C-alpha cells in the first residue's frame, strides 16, 4: 500500500490560540463566521399538497462544498515600466498594456511572452524601477518584494524574478530569501534560474550558484540552462517557460501531474547550451531541473524536483498538491469560526473535507486503488482535546498518498545464448 502522508491542520474557532505548534499544513486563522450550523434542523415547510398526486421537496444536504482554487497564476517581478500591480490573462493583453511603455526591459517583455506562448493563462505584473537588488527588494509602499509582502492573498502559484539571475550571487541570495518569504505567505512556488554567464558549466552552476545561494526549501525549484530566442540578444529565463508549461498541464491534468517530459517541450525558445548526459546527471543530483534536447521533439523541461533536501517534498507535484489542498481549505472552511466546538461540528468538518478529498481521488490526484489507501480525514476526540476546546481550537488531520513521477524507468532483458 502506498504510504499515506499525514498532514495536520488547526481550525481556530473564535480566536487564535497562543503558542500553538505549526502543523505540516500551515496554521490558519479563520475569521468569517457562518450564519448557521450546517445540518441544523429547520422549521418544516407547510405542505402544499392540496390534491392527490406526487410532490417533491428539496432538502439541503448539510454538506458545505469546498471549491478548488484557481491555479497557475504567475507573479513576474521585473522592469516593465509600469507602476501598480497589474493582471493580464493573454499575450495580446500584455503586449497592449506593456509593449509600448517607456523604460520596459526587452528581456522582461520577452520573458512574459515566453510564458504565454508555453501555456500561461494569467500573469501578475509587478514592475520595479531597475534590475538592482535594492529595487527588487524595495520597501513597503515603494514597490518590490517587501511591498508585496503587505499585499493580501494574490492567488498566485508561481513567482519568477528573472533579473535576480544577473546579480552577484550574494545579492541574488538576498532577493531569493525575501522571495521565499513571499512564496510561503502566498502558498506559491518560487522558480529560480541559472545565472547569466558567458558560457554554461553545470558544475559551476551547482557549486558557485546553487550552493552559494543556500536555498533549501520545498517551495522553490530551479531550471537550467537558460534559453535563447531568435532576435533577442540576452538569454531568457527558463523558469518563465516552465511556469507556462505547468499552467498548461494543470489545466489539462491537474497540479498532481509533473510538468516535465515529452509533454513539456518549450515553444518559442531553445536551450542556450546543449546538455551532455553528464551535465544532466550533475544538475539532477543537485535537484536542478534540466532543459535538454529530445530527438525529434525539441528542448523540453526534464525534471520536476524542488530544492528541498526533505524526502517527502522532493518532487514538485507532491508539494504543489499539498499547497493546492491547503488553499482549498483556507477558502472552504471559513464557516467553522464561532460554531460550537463539539461533535456536531466535527462531523460536519469530516463530511465536507472527506467529500472534497474523494473528488480529488476520483480525478486521480492520489496514489492508491481505494479511498482507504489514498487518503484519510479525521476530526474528533482523537485530534481535539478538551484543552484544545478551551483554547478555541479544533484540529483536523488529513493524510494522502501522493503521486510521484517515475524518474527512472528500468527495462530488464534476458538474452539467451546458444547451448
């Protein structure tokens, strides 16, 4: 049986408990009350049966549906020549809004163009004054990452900061450290790029860039080498193409499908360097996702790993599935606040979350042949103690068996020899 990954979640009813431990799913404070408790008895409607016949009455099920969040929106932080944060949903809309702005970087325009050409569906454009570390970091109220930290939920899944790859490694480390705080707050993935350099060297990328950045986080992934596009002088961010491909695969198959392989061929650009098998091995061992040429197909993303050393968060689709579920619960469990913290509420929580997890199971989001093998949902006396109740806390535990990409396909053959 597939290993079921256990995740815990605390639902705060009426107030935030101090000193509560942070579970694997980030702790959430729910603020909006619901008008009434699901499943509560309601006054029976007067019958309108005035003559013999069949009459149908609709009775509410009492189950609060949990909606799946929108996925694949990508935040780009670059020199676009704009001011306020803007949202665009197509290449034509982006070009009309930013294509003629004075001060826009050619690389920034080409990067977002690459994103949409590879399947991107929604981009949030955050423009900074220049490509320096100070500008990318910014300050509250002055644009940049620190300004975005004060923003409400942006509804993003990916963060791309192409100018960071052209900075000295120490400056880039500062930018990425701040960006990871934003990724955690927004429950998004930060996509990093190989450094801008005259020549490609896999070993140097691993030691002098990947190692020097010091990024070891489940919400981060890196792509190398960089990309080239016809008529564009600077190399481009491979992470932008990767985000676009992920958006396309999300729409077709779901966040649990790894955005890599023969279905992840890059459109509109080619790899700036041809990788040897040794290069691909070097990058993969450092958890860097390679962009390599597939004979007859073109250059494709050939990896789906995060930059985490934790075994459970090794793969990008596993981490994204967890974040996807967490976002769903953040939005779908708001009704629990201020409800009586007892068995009737716990049953309703189990029913709502169980129905949601079953819907994901039917879509193929989990490993396992049966629901029992694929996931579990618990919210009862075993998860919520009297001390929790006294603090206004209700604990929900969820476990799921994640789908992991098959990175290594071994074909065994036995050759017979003549007797």
